[in-house]
C-alpha cells in the first residue's frame, strides 16, 4: 500500500511554487476551436425529483474521462475550482445539488443524498448522456468533500464499474451517530456547532431530524467499511490537519486490513475547506487522476 507517514505527507502538502504545480492547476490549455470547453446546466433525475446540476465539459471530441464531484453539508464550499482544474486536465466534471438543497426540489436527508449520488453515477452511464456529453463510461471517478466523501464512497462501492474514489476530509456519518448515541450531551453541541448555521439552504428537514438520522445511520453511511468495499480500486484520501485529518489518517490505516495496495494519503496543514491550500489540493487531485489518462 502507498501509505504516506504524516511527516512525509505534510512535506508533500506544503505550498508549492507555481513552477511545480501541474500545468492544469495554473494555466489554461490551448483552445480547441472545433470542440471548445463548455458548461451545461440542466436538471438530473433522481427518484422523482430533478436535481440542479452543472456539467463542466472538457474540450475536444473525446470521449473524456469524467469525475462526479459531490459537495458537503450543506454545500457552502462547492470546490468548483477543482472542477475547473480537472477540466483543464482533460476531464468532464459533473456537479449537483442534492434533493432539498440549494433549490433542488424534494426533502433533504442523508439517505436522499446517498440515493442522489447513485443516480448521478447512473446518469453518467446512460447512452444518451454518454453521447451528448462525450463521456468515457470506462473512466468514471467519484470525488467528494466532507459529507460528499461519504456519499461518494457509497456510490463507488455500489458501482463496481467506477474506477476510483477521492475522499476530501470525508465525514463518517455513522461513526458520529454512534458518538451521539453513546453521549446524548453531545447532541446540543452538534446542533449548535455543526447544524445551526447550515440549515438555511436546506428544505424538508430539521436539526432534530438530522440528528436522529445520524443516530440510526445504516451501514451504507459507515465510512470505513464502505471505503474498504471500494478496494482494490485506487483511493486518494486528502485530510485537513486542522479538521478531520486524524480521521483520514485512521481511515488510511484501516485499509491494509482489506488488502489494499493502492491507497494514497496526503495530509495538509489547513482547515476543513482547505482555505489556504486550494492550489495544493487541486494539484494533488489532478496528479492522482493522471493514472487514468490515455
């Protein structure tokens, strides 16, 4: 397994000069006048609802490898700079808002988010979408930040044809739910510190409802076994030392038990949004995706 000890990982995650970043992170590629890069906004069907979605389409006739990029809870940080960098590297990137978030119809719930991630992967395999958006269905990677990491792990574990998973400071919903059940005093702290400020973009849910869902979270929202089920496909784990870095280190350490030889861990001395390491984050993602280029 490619497991990076924290000292090495932090050294690799230190800010780099512009000369050492991947070209896709710091420069636009030559324009393709025949099939230019473009953006398509549309609604993606999921369980009777239409999700607000945006597809960043790479230049060239393709077909292109494609990454599904899932935002966290509630989605204040959407990581669209990653979408742009990955597109400059020759990939399509699909982004979306889950049911009940940011104007997508329906009720928000963690269960619905998992279903929406599955629906997005299924959409990328639909023959009409493959043709219209120049998708290579044999090179689909799912990336997710925070809650989106959990949903991405679930989607990839559920679809054996996806080729890789990127976890960006992923949130283990079931593990936190177990903590709330073991210590009910944490519930008020969770509401005040984690949920209060994040409810406005969401509809069809409440803080109490989300806490209850965390406490009863199914195996599909248990990060370690779900990520293990992705193996032996490659996984990139990116952790923020001032946020869930310890959790990401523990997740990577749990992978050898499942026989992984293809798990990469990079820890960065930053916060949960990678606020001061955006270029380093994009560089790590683009370089890792290079293994799927043809």
